[in-house]
C-alpha cells in the first residue's frame, strides 16, 4: 500500500464518503477495518454493465490488454454475472 492509498482512505473518512475505490488488497483491508465501503475497478465496471452503460466483456478484454491482473476464477465469475 502506498501513500496515495493511505491519503485516499483518510480523505474518504474526512468526507464521510459513501464509497471508496481501491484495488490494492492491503488498502482495501485497511479501509474495511476503518468502516469504509470499498469497491474496485471491476466493481465499477460490473455496475456500469448492469446499468447498460458498457459491454462488460469488451471492457474486460480491453483491460486485460494492459498490465491489470485478474484471476481466472474472478474473471469467469464476473462474466457469468454479466447481464
């Protein structure tokens, strides 16, 4: 976890944010321990697909062309839930 994630958590607490976007596992754990509701990039993509704003399969394919890592089991689970 880096300084940016720590600052984001502190800011979310200060603002009493409804949600914080974190992908780093250590940062996610700390945020949950501090009572924050956490989602990650995949959660945002999934919600966007549910609302009909994006095609989840296409978004995941594009994301996999970057250095973003996703486990095969999580990927399959997300795609099975795709509306």
